[in-house]
């Protein structure tokens, strides 16, 4: 499992489900839009503190960003 890819896919899915652009979401969690974009494009690793900030901004538990949905479908 590529955790960076899983995290980026989940972040994009949850962000879009809230109807937020990368820019609006970045502002909501106090990060830069290009940082959010890099995470969603699998170009950045992310600290535990930032995982929690992102989860809080999405209104979800942080572990949900680390679950590979493809594995759950098996």
C-alpha cells in the first residue's frame, strides 16, 4: 500500500464531498493551497500534526484518511 497515494486520494474525496476548492480548504485548515495540491497529487509527505489539522477541517477522524478503500471492497 502506498500511504501517500491513499492519503491524497482520500483527502481529495472528502474535500470534494464538502464542495470545497483546494484554496477554500487550505484556508479553512490554515495551510497553503499549493501544499494541499501537492498532497493530493502524491508529491508531499505529511506530518502527524498536519494530518490532524486536515482531519479536523474535514470534520472526520484522522484514521479515515489512511484507509485504502480498494482493500475494503475485497
